[in-house]
C-alpha cells in the first residue's frame, strides 16, 4: 500500500462513517492517484524521447471520477480507450473530446457511427470491421476517419538471418493475423477516401517481454511496408498488460504458492475451501496443471514494465524498441487499464455474521455484506488479504491467540458465493459490524462483474480527497476535477 491509500486506511472512523451512511458494499476511489499514475507513464516517454499518448482502458473501472480526472490531464498526453458504445458515451460526457478517444474491441454499427461522428480513432479488429466502417462513412457523409490496424499472431525466426525455428505468438480471437496482412493493406488502399491508416496495433495476453518486443519490432517494420504502398501510418499501439504488484514481499508470495502445492499433495492442511487447487491437482503424488493465479508479486510492473520493454533489445534486429521507434519517427500509444488505476481505490464490506465451520472449529466463516460479483478477486485470480477495520478502533480485549483463519463468504444463497476460496488469516476474529477493506481493487476487481442478483445492492462508489488532516468525499458521479481557491477539490 502506497500513500495516500495507506493514509486513508488509517482513518478507520472515516471509513466506518462512509459505510454507515452509504451501505455495504462500498467502493472508495482516489482520483488524484490516477493522474499521478498517468504522469509516471509519461515520464517513461520523456526518458526515451518518445512522442505519443497514454490511453486509459476504460473497461478496468466504471467510475466517472477517474475518467473526469484523466480528462483534465494534458490532452496531448492522455486519452481514453473505450470498448463499447456506452463507454464512448460515458467518456464524452466526462469531458473527453473525440480526438482523444480510441475505440477498440468488437464494434457494432452504432458504436462505429458515433466513433466516426465525434472524430475518434478506430482501432480496427478485422477487415470486415473496416468494410462496415467505410460503408457507414459514405452512407452518412461522415469525415475521413483515423484508424489503426490491430494485428495478431506475430511469427518470426528464433535466430537471425532467417535461421532457427519459427516462433508464433499465442493465438488471439482479436485482430488480423500477420499472415493475412496483405488482404488488410489492400482493403485500406481501397477505402482511402473513407479512412486514413494512422498506425498499427497489437495487444498480447502475456507478461512475456520478448513476445511483446518481437511484436513491436514487427509492427515497426510492417509500417515501412505500408508506406511503400502509399499509406502513411505514424504510430504503434502496443496495448496494455503492464501489470500491478499486489504483494510487496516476493518471499511471502513464493511461500504461499509452495504451500498451495503442498496442500494439493496432502502433505499439509488444506489452504482453500474444500481443497480447491486454483488449477493445480494431485495425480498419483505429483502436482499437475498450472496455477490460475495473477502473479501477485511483480518486481517490474506498470511504468517500470514499459521502461523495461522499451529498453531491452528486440529479438531480431537487436536494438531496443525505443531506438527503433525513434529511428522510424514513430509515435507510441499504450492502453494501460489495471496499471493506471494501481493504488486508486479500495472496496469496503461490513461483517454480517461470524461462525465456526462445521468440520474445523479453529476455522470460521465470515459472511460479508457483499458478494463475489462486488469484488471479483477470485474471477481474476487476484489474492489480496483484506484489512480488518474494527468498529470502535483497536480491541482492548484479546480475540484469540494470534491470527485466525477465516473463509470469506458472500450474501447470496449460493454455495459458490465465496469472496475468497482460500483461507485468509486475520489478526483476530472479526465481529458483526466490523468492516473489511480490500485494498487496490480499482483495476477490474471493483465493479467488473457487479450485478443485482437476489436484489442485493450493488456497491455505491465515492471519490475521496485529502483536505489537510481530514478527508472529504462525494458520490462518484458528483466528482469534478475543479478546485476552490484554497486548492481543495470541490
């Protein structure tokens, strides 16, 4: 936990007052932090003397406050990546102008029409999408639309000079495979009256630096092919996937994952609800499978990961990607989601009930005023220990001998409604009325899967800002990046 998130968590009475007033679950956001994160990404650009724009991947969080705060950043430096019609409408209503918007993902006619109408850049997912966009532009008399061509399935030789084995990046259902690029270039030439190719794009679902560097290098070279055909691309969009470090201590993470393997083998007590293995299984005394977990300890993540990617030699030409971009006079676009909202928020839940599990009196079930859709940690393989915020402050009387193991369960009538499948160690047994704070949930965990099942309330969201030694809050939808003369957010 970095400041100011750590500072906010220390103000336990303030957080309890928010839950008392607004209910459980409750999401709390720090809009100023998202602007600071954007600046950290921009500092990497400056370090490598690169031009381009940082586009926030809106799907990571539904907040208005975060989007409005980013809209107030330097227009030339910060934009927004929208992946649906409603995200586009939301971005425009929060202050983004169309020229700062990147439209990505699969698109229907309405999404394409509005993106073209407001002057957004359309990141084309396929040749078919290009054909549909060009038809809309002509039918409705729209202006020429800037487009990027998203590529996938990058293939290259493992060695130099054409020697070695062929290496293919993992397959994706998005983008045009590189092997089919000629068909895409021909279509772009045919539709130059309706669209202008301004760059190439990719997004690889991997943390592998070499794979991403290979794709970036290939895009730079393919842009030269485009120019030879009379097209004029000038930017490479490398997508997102820069990551977040949820756990500070590498040893802690390694010890837990080792213990999970031992529990799967049965050589230690289970660490999870009913022996769930997170993708690991015991086959004849051997651990098989792969842990479907987010790598909670990331020694290099966010802006640091981007810096490493730009600095490491690319696998074929041997020069750093930043050098290749500069040599070819190309801009760089990135689309961070999780990394841009790192340390931007937390999710609060009131403790409703505490009772021993039926099979082990030393372990307890803690039922919370939220469900697995309100903080989708398990869905994304994110392991985050909650912070216990006792009502009335620290307890004077002991609550047991040291830490206690609990399973956190939700408020739905479903056996599968588990906030965490794993056993969580809390410093003491919580009581009804206490609050648990799940830290750093703004990226995909906070509201990505929120729903109204059983008419249970979906978390409200508030934006908070420091005002001297105190905190101020407002509903997320009422936050605007405006200030009083004293500099305190309105």
